[in-house]
């Protein structure tokens, strides 16, 4: 039994030169001009980031699928401030280029702030390896994390998450974490400088210090110290000053001939003319433009208010020039706190305040690309294919916060974040909000896609919604939360499958990729979603790959909150998953779970029998066979090549859920990566004698699914889509829907792209 266990370049002004008098002289001057451009290229490269554009872009507000996080764009590099779940999917969809991210700044050691890091880092690594010459050694991706001192613990846990083999080409370090002393750490590069300030809770009791080391405090660098001290971080950021433009007319008027000396002046060096006259950069350069400054602070607990507002480095009079922008990550309780509001107001009218936080910003679905598929599928069967659900009650809370802060600050000084919103920092003449990337309201977007579907596919408009629905209103249901292989794509999230046995309130999750929690709320809404998580009896992780387990901690955390702190969620998975869960709990933050190693596992919970089956994918990869009462038998393959052991264990299954990553033409790739082709998955279903088979885990090459399944004439098969719920009696309708699905996707280009990032 289960026991209780883009910017602009530095302007190169056209040089004044004598009018050429012959063809030869024309060639000569062109050659000289080319040499001059070459000489100035290095200076231009060094100065480009200083003189180019810079902006912040909000990725998550806390009011949708992403927790508060944003992206800093400069000409030469990109930076992330926090990295929520779904960050990678958001960046793919909104064309946010994260390929140049090397530095990530984290305001607190919490899973909600860093859950997207493993997936992002692995994708960056895979992209660089794929695009590097095969003759050279695979490149090493370096990712620097900045934040609280305890963040170094996460850097160690990171190795458990991604596996030792991958770790050889992916280095995560914490070079500039805050220290538990008054001296702040400072990071700087060619674009900006960042001062990190770590703040702690007020009382000794809140700090939960140990007194086990000779009757005193543990060493400051002890992992146990770092684990227990609760802190939050503020960042003070200053973009580099923008050098003035070089004026070649002034240089020539001062007797300086064109050439290398121009570059030295651009670099800030004084030079001497052939006649002995010293020329300083200020003689030929326009005045330097001040680089903008901004600060970031997270204060999501009223206990932190005193530490934040009283910090000596966070007082308005301590800044040489007024802050241009202050980003606040807060809760409604903090934003309504009078002391915090007065502190915000103390920075004056010249400082803009960008507010992010759950309950503070309006609930909004930011991942919209899948609507192009979900809307026509919803018309095909509204009960089976969910449209995004938005919690309208949150708007009341956020509006009350808006009214409160406006009692202290003018409306024009306060900006409440929206997904994809940009805030222009440079050039200063364009300083302010840019809403051109912000989506229209969700209901308008849904209406548009529904009308387009009815217009382009008339047969959908004629369907009678009243005659369509679940045949078994109370029984067994399967909901696909993610159906993509490896990385999220435009239409599909990574692996996650919810099984509901409603008479017994018995729910099980098969795999739990990045964003699984938000997919549950997207399908069912907050009230029903919380009910589903409360009745979650077990989570099965089929193997230790990030696209199958990175959403697990969010599920555990949410379930723990729903139970008031003690949920004891059962997690069944391979040894490696248990190791990183336990290490994260030991060194980073609490996670409430009971872990069971799934090697040769066969046991029962309530009336449901769990049996794991070793499959052919990576080390310690497993499939699952569930035996429900009344002879219901559900088989899940996980990721695998066709596996005889699974066929035998799943013989005469009521429902087979099998991966079909590639079409038959990609057999070589399937063999290399230990996946199944669609044709192979169909053969497994026949050999197993499964009553019905659903196929999932599709490569991004196929928008609808592998052609071999789409074109199949079998009457007991179906294709899985994100946010699709089917009951046992509905399964037979899925095969008859394949012609309609083919027609829906006929206008889609083949493939969704590889879910890659730009470098």
C-alpha cells in the first residue's frame, strides 16, 4: 500500500574630403574611407550599447500565466529579472530574443522566481550546440545568477535538475550574490552597473537562526544558514552614460586629419595634431547624455515593509539624480500599506513606478497563439476543447489597489504592468511606456478567432452545440495539459496529463512539465482548478527530463497552500527526480511531498492499482499501468521506443496514451533520440489490443500531429491537443473528428517551428 511516506550604431559622420579629380583618386579615397571605417569599427562596437536603445519589457505581471518578471534589452546583451514558469513559451510567442542572456537577477530565492531557468538554460545550450560546427567542441553556455546569498544553493541544485552529462556544457554560477553584511555587491559590464541589496526580516525569531554551532550562530557561508534566513533583494541599476556624437567638421577645423586619431577621440583619449596642438574629446564631441537609472524591489510580505522602506540605500536623497523608474513587485496588502505608499511618494514626481504582482495587476491570458487552434476545435466540440478561463473576481482586488496608491501618487507616475508592455529607457527623448506589443482584451481575441474559424470553415458554423457534450457526466476523464515534445510551441505546452475519476474524487497527474499548473487554471478556472489540485492523489514522473518535471514544484507548492501547509503529495518517479526534490527542499525552500521510487513499483492507493514498466528512452524511464475498478485499464507510455514489456503489461487496455513524437519519415531521428514514430505507435496499439489509443508528445514539425495518424483509417484512435478533455464514452467520437481536424489545419503551415531562440 501507499504508506504515509535592437539598437542604433554609433553614428559615423561622413568625412569631408577633397573632390576627386580622376578615376584613380576616386578609388584611392574609397579605399581610405574603407580603412577609416575599419579603424573605427572597434570603437563603434564598444560604444554601440551606450548610444543605442534600451528598454524593459514585462514578461509576467503575476496576473496571468507568469509570475512577475521582465526583460532588459540593450544593443549588445539581454538581461532577465526573475524567470517565471512559462518564460520560454512567452518568449517564443512574443518573439523576445533571449539568446544573448547571460545574467539573471533574482529578487528572492523562490521557485516562482526561478522556475523557468532550467528550461531556458537548456534551450540556449541546445540551440548553440546545434548551430556550432560539428568539428569543434560543443560550446559551454554560461549563466550568471545574481541575488540573495542563498542563491548559491540553487546553483548546486541545478546540477541535480538537469543531470551531470548536460552540466558539462552548461555552467551556472553566482558571482555577485549579496552578502550578509553591510557591503553591497556590484555587478557591471559595458551596458550597466547593478548594486545588489539584501534585506532580512526584522526579528530574530523570523530569521530562524541556528544556535547549534558552539552555542552561537553558524558560519555565514554555511548552507544551513543560507537555507533558513528569509530575505528579499533590491537592485539599483544604472545604464551607462550615452557619449555625445563625434563632430568631424570640428576635428578638421582644429587641424586634425582623418584617420586613427578620430577613433582615439571617440574612445575618450586626447590626441595631438601634426602641428603639436592637443585636442581633447570635449573639443569635438557633443555633451554626454546621462544614462537612465532604475531600481527593482520585491516586497511580497508585510513583514518586509520595514526592512525595505528603512534601508539606507533606498532613500530618495541617497541618489545623485532622481531615479527614472522604480519597479515594485508587491502584493495587494503591501500596496495598500500606508508606510510603503509614503515611501514610494518620497521619490518625487520625476520617478515613474511600474507595479507588478498577483492581485495587483489584472488577470489576463498572455499566451494567445494557441487560440488559433483552440477556437476552431472549440466549435468542433465545446465540451471537449476548452477556451481559456479568466478569473474575473481578481479585477475587483486590483482596482482597489489602484485607488489606494493614487491617494499618494499622481496617476501619471504609476504604471500597472501588462504582459509584453515595454518601457523605453534610452534614448531619453523617448522615455516612457510603449503599449504597441500589448494584446487586446482576451474576449476580443477569442471573438475574432471564432469569427475567423466560422468564416474560413463553414462546416463549423453549422454544428449544433446542444447535441455535443460529454456522454459520461460523472466518471473517468482525461485532460491533456501539454502535448509538445521537448519545448513548448505556438499551439502546445510540454507534457502534462490529468486523469480524473470523479465518483471517488481521485485525480492523478502523468508528468508535469513547465506550466502545468497554469494550464489547469486555463482549462478549468480557479475554483474548479483548486478542487482538482486538492483531490490530486499522486503525480507520476515518467523520467528525469526537464520537459516532464519542471512544473512539479509549483503543483506541490499550490497543493500545500490549499491544505494549509501539510499536503504530503505523493510523487512517484525515478531516483534522480527524488534526489533533486530532496536537495531543493534541504537547501532552498520547503516542499511538501512523499517520494516513491518507481523502479519495479506495484502498489495500490484506494481502489486504484499502480504498476510501473521500464521503457526504452533514457536511464530510469518508465511507463505506467493503472487498474481502476470495473475493469478499467489505462496505460501511459511516457517517452519510449516501441517497448515489448509495455505491450505485455498493457494487454487489452481500455485506453492507451502513447507518445508519437515523429512521423514515419523521421525514423532515423526517432532511433537516435529514443522516441516512437506515429506508425510504430499505431502498431504498439494493435499489438496491445487496446480498445482506444490517444497519441501525444508531438514534435514541433507537425501543427496538427504526425500525418500517419491524421491519415489513418483506424476507428479507435485519436490525437491529443492541449486543453482537451475526453471521457470514456467520448473516445469513439475522436476518430470521426480526424477529417474535420485535417480541414482545420489545412490552412496552417506545416510545422510550428522548432521552438528555438535567437542568439
